[in-house]
């Protein structure tokens, strides 16, 4: 999905493959017990994504520092990096919206109450919070019959 001058890392390929497998399993009526295994994968991917986001923030801070020191010598690279970040953020938001729409279609709600710092708050559901994992018809309808799988593929190609 990356640009031609910035090939996908093995980690990115693995994350994409896991989400494709997860979506395919939902569409193919796989047992809810097998889907429970993806809770572990989802938790690991969230942790990995957070670590990568922190590293990316450090990299952008480094770009800012280098722009101060070197001026226009790094301006072009910084501009390209920021454009890629903008496009990546838009793709991530698109995927998260589709994910939340799918969770809403299956469970009727995208939020769940959790206790955070001793207070009950509503947070976005994770894979572990989905109650109707045995509902196979709705995800199939959502992704295949309503054309969301094709839309996701096209967005990925554009990205």
C-alpha cells in the first residue's frame, strides 16, 4: 500500500495480512472460538502501533531539529514525510471508521463502559468487547453485499 519510493516493511505487510485474514474469517463463518484468538493479535497490534507512533513522533521531532540546523537542505524530505503522514492518517481514519461501522452493524453499538482510573467511561470497543461474534451474516452483508470490501480495496490502492 505504500509509495513506490517507500516500500512496505515486513511489519506493515504482517499487519495488513492479519486484518485481511480476520475480515475473511468473519466473512467465512468461522467459529467464534477462533475469532477469540484474534483478541491476542489485536492487543499485540495495538501495542505495536503505539510503539511505532512514538518512534514516528521522535522522527518528526528530528526533522524539525534538522530543519532548524540545516534549513532548506532537509525541507524537501520533510515535506515528503509530512505528506506521507497526512495520507497515512487519512487511510487509518478510513479503516477505523469502517471497523467501527462494522462493529455497530454487528453489535448495535461501538462503545463499551470500562473502568479507567476508578471512573466508568465509554471507550471504543475492541475485538475482545464484541458480543455477537457468532453473527456471521451481518459482517458478510456489510463487507460483501454492501460493497465495503471493494471500497476498502480501492482506498488501499489509492493510498
